C-alpha cells in the first residue's frame, strides 16, 4: 500500500500560476524579478492557509533559477531548481520564529547572511510567524534588515501584522494576502477531485469552501476528510453529514412557515433540528445568514455576493421573489436581537422559539402598518 500524502502537501503550489486567489501579488513579484527590481525585504501577511509561505518558497526558487520561462516561472530543470526540489538548496534558509525566537537564533542567522551563495545569485531567508520573535530579537535583526549584503533577500511571513514593530515594517515591502474567495476554492477543489478520480457535486464543494472560511489549506484538509468518509463519490448530503452542517432545506422551510404564519410547523421544525444535535445559537446565526442571502437576491447588482452553488442559488432566487424586502429587514432585526440576547438568556430554547413566533407574525404587523 502506497504512502498517503494529504492534499494540502500533494497539491501545494509550486509555480506562481498555481497560487490560488492572489493574482495581484504573484503578478507584482513576477514583474519585480523580470525588471530586476527586487526589494531586499518582503513582508507577507494574511490569515492562515492563503499561500504566504508557499509564495515565499516559489519566489525564492524563481529568483535563483538559471533558465526562467518567458512568463517568469522556474524551469525545474537547472541545478538550482533541482537542489531546491530535493530540499538540498543552500540558497534558501527557512526559520520558524515560533520556536526560534531568541536573540541567539537571530545572531546565528546574521552570521549565515554574510556568506555569499555558492550556486545562483541570491540567498533567500524565509522567516515564518515572524511576529513571534522577542523584542530583543527584533532589535538584533534591525540593522541587518536595513543594510543586508547584496546577495541576501529576506521574506518575512506572519498572520498577525499588528504585532510587528513599526521599525521592521518600515524596512519591508508589504504584501497583504487576501482570504480566498469561495468560488476560487470550489474551482480548485473541482480540479483536484478530477485528478484524484473523485466525483464531486458542485454544491458539496461549495459547502467545503464555505466551511474553510477563506483558507485553502483548511479546504483541502476538509476535502480529504470527506473523501475518507464517503469514498470517491462526494455528495452534498455526505458533506453536511460528515461536517455536521444544518441543511439549507431547513432554512427554506422555516421561511415558508413564517410566510404562511404557521407557528406550530416552525416550532416542530426547530424541535427536529435540536433532536439531530444542532446548536440553537448556530441555528439563529444560520437563519439570519439565510435572510441576508434572500435580501442579496432581491437586486441583480448584489446577486454576486451570494456564495453558494448554482442549485442552491436558484432556490434562493425563487424564494426571494415570494418575500418582501421590508419583511426580510424586520426578520433580520428579530434574529439580531436573539443573537445578542442568547448568551445571557436563562431559557435559550424559549428565546429561539419566541424569535420564530415573531418571524411568523411579521406579515400581520406589516399589513396593520399599511392599513
């Protein structure tokens, strides 16, 4: 049996083209290499799993490549690229600042900086989680960062930019990595599923992308988990079962009950949801998000803000036609109050039930107001 490699490692970007959702950053870095306008210190910041360290490695590899392509990508064939791929490159030095954050660690790094590269033109120093360095370590690093040797390039990566002292920030070219869009993650997962021989429903991949919250690495980990659970056929149902996510269908039915002013039916639906082990607070938040999506569907200009699969999107559009915008805004007000009051409530189930009763009464209130 072959060794299993998790998708996050197996499909880690190896070229600028394969970096997902950061086109403006990769284009800028390519132009910097092409025009020989490379800064001597970069700061890559952004949330987890958006490609900071991967981009740093690709940049380090491409800088020293002897035979770059016309699109400024590493050739993967020259001595420099081969040594990088095998993990034997002496031109790329990676330091994890989370576990190497003392002055001694930085002094050791500074000693290495003085040594010129034996192969290629630059030595690249990637310092991950740089915000974890101690204040004294930052101060020891300042002078080298300001006036490094010509052959040295520093790439600092962090998830917490606000913790880095201003004197470090002022010496770096700063790149803010975006959280990756749901559509981009879903498309990337579809490509991986095809390569792995996995059949996957679009709605299933969209749910995984939403659950990842903008982090591609998280999406790939969830994808592996779901494939392990359901085999090579990833369906919407298998995803919501494995990730314990409340089905959109419940929310659609709750809205239908509120429009019909059917309080008993909405309370029975809530009871069914709770018996399946779903959290009441998450239900309130999910229902508010559903109403928000309905409001988004009311106007063509905001329709792009809806980050769901095509089949689910058509359901939202259909239901939004049956509900007035004023009704939605009132409902969001009810759910917003319930969300705020939930933690301090002594009887949380009653609070949620009261919110559902109020939702079922909105139509009558609006009718009275119009009369």
